[in-house]
C-alpha cells in the first residue's frame, strides 16, 4: 500500500508487548485484565527504533477504539475476544474522544496497523516471507543505532 518502512515494521512488531509480558502462555484467563501490552511494546521498541515507530505501536489499541466509534460495522466485525479486550482497554471512544485522538501525531499510522492486523486474521491470504520484512527491521535498527 505504499507505506514506509517504519510503519511496516511497526505493523510487524505491534504486539511484541504480548510476548514480553508472556500473558498468553498457559493462561486461560488472559482476557481477565488489560496488561497494557501496547505501552510495554512501545517502550521496548523505543530503545531499538525511531520514536515514530514506537509511538504508532503505542497507539494501535486506541486505533481499535477509534475505528469502532467512527466506522459503521467495525465493532460488529470484531471477534468475541477482540470485543472483550476492547472493553478492558476502555471501550469505544465517544465522538469527541475519537475526534481528539485522530488529531495526534501517528494516529493515521496506528489506524493502518490496526487495519493490517485485521487483514492478517483472514485465513488463506498469502503474505511475503518473513525475510521480506527482516531486511526492513535490520535497516531501521541500524539507522536508530547510528
């Protein structure tokens, strides 16, 4: 879709906070509370990548809240687990919250991450191999450390 490397890598790594928190491993009640995976992931990414990438990851949960408030049918299309996590993460934005949220830097990138995440859940869709994305990851890590 013509996206830059930073938002592509952010999309690839947007749920790294779940892995860092190990919140799914052997836990059947991982949806009992919100562990703020977007903040944990964003803070971890901020030490390794440019700030805009980490900020888009931090905002990706709020992007779901935004899309539910502004796009007819979005909430209805969510899985039961996604609806449950949405409630734990603050629920659907009010119209005013959505308007304010959309004005902040990197909101558009976070919306793209959310949309791509939704598309990634469609079974049978082919994607490029991991190596296609790893070259982008390596380049951004090198630039951030330079």
